[in-house]
């Protein structure tokens, strides 16, 4: 397998997912969604959420309704979950290995975030860990018709950077995100395999 430094140096732009890739949000989201669902009288096991971390809000709630044969008051649950997440924000931490790559490449090549989360939350997360200013563009669920695993978010990020998709390298933590990158014609790094990898130029 081509090493990370070679993949990065051979790319004109870097695209990063946010949740679970740049910032360690899954544990916080597990608690926030549990609180949101509890507000409507439903339970959520953390393991159930963590197996689906990275899904957009709509896709996550689709999965919950389908699996548990319920119809959810989505707006109320989403609002309660976002409020719970905001209370958790002080505990948020960056994913060190990926954040180091972003910092090392800032100013060297264009970089964007392409996240299935809502803009308000994504930008707040990146700002809270000091990463927001590194990126030339932030693309969120409001900017695409179809969420991951559709390629829309990554293609829009490449468009905003003025880059051909095949010249972009994606950093992702989820199966859906990696599939979205593949469909966009982009190379991708599964950050779950990086561990404590050092930054690469």
C-alpha cells in the first residue's frame, strides 16, 4: 500500500470529514442522541449509535425508525439532541493524528471539510478545538441534496476548491464516507487505520 506521505504529496487538495475524523465527536453524539430520544420516550444504547457514527441526522433516524418500528417526532428529538450536544461541547477533543495532518498541510495545499452534519454544529466543533481556520471551505449537509454515501458533499467541496475530484485525497472514518469518496472518484484514507501516525507533508 502506498504510504501516507506519498498519497498526500501526490494530491492537489485534502478533504476531511469532521465527526470522528477531525474531532472525536462519536462518544458525545452517543450521549446527545440518547438524551434526544429519551425526551420522546425512546431509548438508545451507545453501542447502537457508535455502530452508525458518521451517519447524517436523517439517515440515522431512518435507521432507528426502521429497526425499532416506530415513528419519531424528528424535529423535537433533533432539537433536544443538539441542545444536549452543546452541553457536551467543553469535553470535545481533536483526533490528534488527523488534526496534525491538517495543521502540517495548512498553506501548502487547499483543504476543505465535507461533513454530513449541520453547519452550525460542524463549525462550532472545529472552532472549539482550534481547527476551523485551517480550511478554505466547509461543506455540510445543507450544501448537498444527497448525504453520504452519495458523492455530493465531496464533489461540492472539490468544486469550491477549484479542484478535479481525482486530484483530491479524502480522510474519513466511516464506511459511508469512504464509499462516498469512491463514488466521487477520489482516493481516500481510512483514518481508523492511522492510529498515532505522525503528520506527513
